[in-house]
C-alpha cells in the first residue's frame, strides 16, 4: 500500500474546541496525511494526529515577524521541508494569509477554506494596511490554487469582494452521521449556539413569547448561555427578557460538542434563527443545521447565509426572513400542533443531510481537491 503523502494543515490556533470541525474534515483521508501547523494548541490533539507548534521556530522577530512581515526562518523552513509536504490547506481566511509566505517559500500549492465571518465581517472586508489579512487578501486570492467557501452564500460574498470565481469550489460543512442519529423523540425544541447577535436568539425569545398556550406540553431547551457574572450586556439583556416574559425554558449552559448528539437525538424541532450581526458577521452554513437534520429534527430557521442551502421550505423545515419573530412564531405554532408533519420533515431532512452533508463523503471530496492542486490526483 502506498504511503500517504503529507499536507500541511494550517490553523493558527490549533484544536480550539469550538473548531473541532477542522480536524474532522480530514477524517476520511487515505491518500493524504495532514500535519497540523500553527501557533498554540488550544485543545487535545486528536488520537493519531501530528501537530507542530511553530512558535519556537521563528527568527529574531518571532511570531510578529512571521505574521506581519512574512519572515520565514531557516529553522522553520527546514522543519517543514523535512515533512516533505505536497500542499498547504489553511482553515479560515486569516490563516490563509499567514500561510501564504510559507506556500511561496516552500513552492507549495495553497488551498484556503472560508467559514463565515472571515468572508463577511466589515473588519475583514475593508481595506486596511495594519491588518495582515486585509493587506494580503488580494495576493491570497491571486496566488491560492483553490478557495473553498463552505456555502454558496459565502462564495457570493467573496465574489462580491473580488475573489476569482474560477478558483472557488463550494465545499459544504458537514457532520458525522454515525454520531448524529435520531433517538427516542420527545416534545422538545432545542436552540444551540452562542448568545450573540449573529445567532438570532433574541428573535427566538421574542417568538416564544408569542406562542402562549401552544407550548403547553412542550419543553424548550436553550443551550450555549454563560453563567451569571460572565455574560456581556447583550446576553444579560436576553436573560432579563426571558425572566420578564415568564416563558418556561431549560437553560443548558455551554454544551461540549461531544454532548450535543444526545440533545438533537431527542428533539423534534431545532431552531436556527440566525441573522447578520451589526458587525457584518454572518454564518457560513451552521453546523447545528446539519447535526439536527442528521438527528431527525425538523428545522425552524431563517433565510440567512447557507441555511437556505440545507432547509427545503415545507419539506425539511420552515424558513422566515431574518429577525421576523412573528413569522418564526407562526412556523413554530404549525410544527407544535402537527407532530406527524413535523416528524415527516425531520426524517426527510435526515435523508437530505445523509446525501449532501455527509462527513465521510465531503472529507473524500476535500482529499480529492488537495490531490488535484498538488498534481497527485
């Protein structure tokens, strides 16, 4: 059997718990082996993975010289050459900008995946000489062999900013169907995500307050809230509004990724009310959509970003415009009062996700893309 060739998987902050989708994306690789490189390791290194913290490999100006000025020390260059890599794959636009001088120095093709705010935030899309990503953005798009937006929405956002369409291939976010499966369903509605403007939980709370008796017999579980004393003003305001509304909800707090399958498994309805934040921050394709669909949940969601690429109106869930609390409440009312139809949409969503957002299938596609740009296909 041929030994897998090495690619450098650049993620500036490696193995951050909220970014576990990055190493999962390589899980079905058989012809390529990712070696993770970046600065700092923020979580457990997956079993069998190889990671190189390059912080100590820089020259006199250290990490600043590398990131701001693209300085590649002889020690860093030799360490990476010894790995005999055939390509670099960077996760997020900023990491792509940091990896660009490495790709030049090592003569390697570079691919970069965009996930959301890296393509939409005003801070990332404006012209700025002081921010490395903004300063190198045009060069990154010009010199990268491949740009992988995680949804067609992100492709359109990048295209509008000047990214070359002929280099972009939509590579959808995924989840593992072996991990996310339907369980014994309960009359349960689940929201999972940070309590931030982008996630639209303020819209959901307003919608819930309009449902009155329709929620009788149902449990509403809100995941992702921070404990009192560590909330920002926006989140604290939501807690105050919840308390004033009298809505009976379960507050699950921050749920580790490994524990989310059990929540989706028993839920009938998943709420994803995302919207563009004032900062311009937007979703790419929320992983919670795919996780919930694989778990047999019907989705009550918004026409935001890549959500419209996985929610088929009336078939796998219902959609409303961003911030439309009244519309969201009406859709939830329909789902609460017609369990059979809600169950049908949930299982239709699972079938769609198994075909189009399957981790194993998408991981093989990613490997094919990287082999192609390296000339090893």
